[in-house]
C-alpha cells in the first residue's frame, strides 16, 4: 500500500517497527492500570505478546486503545498455552499461541492494560513502537 | 526514568521507587509506564 493510501486508511498496512521491547514483567499483586504504552510522536504501538507468566490469572484484564475498551474481562492464560480450556474468557497474545493476533493502535494512540483486582500471577508482555 | 511526585514527573533511578509509585521509562522515543510493586522473591526450601 502506498504512503498516500496508508494515510487515507488511517495508517493501515504494514507495521514497520522502530523499537521492539524484550519481555516486560509486572509483579503479581498489581491492580488498576498496570501498564500504559505511549508511542513516540507520530508513531503507533503494537502489542505483540500478553500472557500470565505463571498460572491462569484470576483477575480480569481489559485492554484499551485511546481510552476505548477493545478487550474486556479476559483471564490471561499462562505463557506457552496452546489450548484454551474454557474458551470464551481466556486470552493469550503471542507466545506461540496460534490464534490470537497482535493488537495495535492508531497514530499517537495510547494502549493501556488494566485489571479489575490484584493480579494473581506475574503478567508478561512484549510490544513494539513504529509506524 | 521518571516518577510522578505531586503531579509532576521527576527524574529518578530504580532504587528510588517504593510500592505504589507511578513511574515511566523512555524507550524508542515513547514511554512505558507502570506502577512499582516490590517483586516477591520466593526462597528455596
């Protein structure tokens, strides 16, 4: 897609990374907005991985982009999961789980990961900034 | 690294953080922001 078409489509097309994180861990016991990712000016954020580092999280995770909830009340399954046992409530992004794609925001949009109560295990995630 | 003190972002180092501090790290031209919680270290039995 050309740069012009990209701009018309609101930044759609191939995501080109300018920064990629290593795995970031959030200690168990975290609550509220546990992570806020703000892309560089004119850039976008891409969430490439999100999972529990241990057992299934009993807390409920919500992901927002630009203040809008795009995933609500998901239980994070442990890294390495290839089968989601109960299906509807559980979530893993990346980490070899085959069916859940990365999530990215628009230009200058902030991505937040929230939880309703204290997390019951370490949460891990990876992300990229780019355009 | 910066942490939020009385509504202002102030330069700090990791050792300055205490439980509940909101802090952010500059990476790749953007920011990664979290609340600090002392990690629980499990001791071998």
